[in-house]
């Protein structure tokens, strides 16, 4: 019979420092200033050790004695109770991550946190696994997945013509297996996934489809001018080649970002293509986009429909909330409606390559000024850290000259390449 009872336990009052009340056979109640905890004390190889059993009153006196006797039995059998508990916890952890799907989801959650993925990218990675891997090997334990089963998953994707997706899936699976090795749920010798798994050929490098022939660009601009679809989509189509920013930036633009007096669009960092931690850093500056007169007029015409606050290019679909943006596929869908192949001829993102090429060739502007307008950092050593010039005034002149040139191409005027008289070095300007 132990020395403690409920009355003694309840009567034990906290002191400035913790103290122990013995019950017998190694069981003690540790009375702390803020809590009462059951402890099993024992000696192993001449050294005293302690093992926490649980808090009182959540763990009653009777339950604490039962747990204490169980630990004493382990000690009598030659096992170290503290080491045995650690091994039990490790087995439980491994059991929780026994299948490929459970391990993959644990890796995904950790990678999202450690690498600071954007929500969109994290969703894409998990969606690939859910579509292409989990249905076939998700329920299998990591050590029982055969290499051929994974290879078949990859080849199902490749055989449908999605080689790049197959490559991305393989990369994700590679990380899952390495994660399993790192946390000890899979022996290193069983990690068979590498960059050659599946024998997939390297995907052919593809650039965004873009028009760089002035005459063909002029025809595209006339087609856009004649577009009979949604008014908001038409405005976005007209601004895309004129401002040549990323489609995501344009799609997420707000009226609050537009300064009509300064003729300036302040694109916040969270809408830019950059690492997630930079988007979240309040010190990351907005990307400044000067607006030519033609863009100002397009926006003023659109403002009565979607303004004066909120998304400029909001969705006009039925049941759409007033704060919902137009789809990220809207521009490409409109181009396809106009009869253009967005894989081979022109895509929304391709307007950047169009402008980058023709602003240089036809107007002769300095490459660095163009790159800054594209929101590319300086390619000089440490340029991103030290060279923070925006070349805003040069870009104002450049974008107005480009908008005027687009007007000329729309009218079918012949445009000759610059001979150097308009070449403006960023360093001299």
C-alpha cells in the first residue's frame, strides 16, 4: 500500500521550489509551483533516472501506480524504461508515416513551411501527387513500393504528352523518398529514386509563344481592336502588349494601385514573381509601371464599370463576387477566340518577349531600361542588392514611344528599325 492518498495529494501546496512526495516503489508526486506531476524514479547501471508519467489530477493516483508498476516490470526484465519509451514513440511516429501518401503529405507540409512556397505552388505540387501517384501507390508502405510501379506512374503521364509534368512528379517523389530517409522511416539502401528514374528524356525547352514581326504584330493589334467579347477582357487584351507586364500582375491589379495624376501603376510585391519571403517582406518595394496616355484612356473608360475601388479586371461571371478577379486563362482564351494558337503563335506572357525584342530593335532603347520595366534585376554582380535604380523617367519616355509605335502598327504604317538616334543608355540618361 502506498504512502499517498487523495487527501494528502490535494493538501500538498506549492512552494517557492518544487519538492517530491513519495508513494513507494519508485513512484513520486512532484509538486511544482504551477503543477503536480507523477514521476517514476529508478536506478540504471548505478545512475539515477526519472521518467514523467503524467499530470495530476488528469492521471489519478490509481492510474499512476499502475503505470509505475509497468515501468518497474520493464526495469526487472533488463530494459531501460526511458529508452523503451523513446523507442515506442519512434515506432508510433514511423507507423503514422507508414504509407507513401502519409509520408508525402508530411513532406509537403514541411516543405511548404521550410521553403516558404506560395499557396498556388504548394497546391500544384500536391495536386500532381493526388492525380498521378496516390491512386496507384499511395496506400502502399514506403518499403514495399516497387521501382516498376513508380516508373509506370511516370510513364502514364509521359504517354499522355505531359513530359514536363512527369519530370515535376518525379522530382516531388524524389524529395518524398529523401524525406523518408532523413526522418528514419526508410533505410537509405531502399531509396531507389533519382534523376534517372523512369528513363524520362529531358523536356524540350519551350519559350512563350511571341510575335516579333512588326507586320504580324500590327495584324494582331487590329484583331484585338475588333474583339467583340467582354469589355473587361478587351481592355486587358489592349493593355497586355502596351505595358508588357506579367499576366498575373495585370489580372490582380487594383484601382487603388493606379495614380492617374502621376500616370503610374504601383504593382505591390505580393503580385510579383519573386520568392515568397520577399513578397512578405514589407521592405520589398512595389514595381512601378509608368502608363502611356493610351493606357490612361483605356483605364478611364473601364473605371465606370469596375471602379472606383477593388480589382480592375474583375470577373463578370454570374454569381461572381465583386472582389473576384478574372481567370488567369482569360487572355489566352481571348487570343484563341481571335484565331491565334497560344502554343505556337502568341500567348499572354509572350507579349513581354514581343516588346523586349521590338522596343530594342525598332526604338533602340537601352537593354537595362527595358529589363527594369520587365521587373528584372540588374545582371551586374550583386546588382539586386546594390543597384536599385528604377530608371523611371527613361521608362516613361520609352513606354510612351512604344504605345505610339503600336498605334502606328495598328494603322498599318511601315516602321523602320532604329538607327541609333533614339538609343538611350541608362548610364548616360
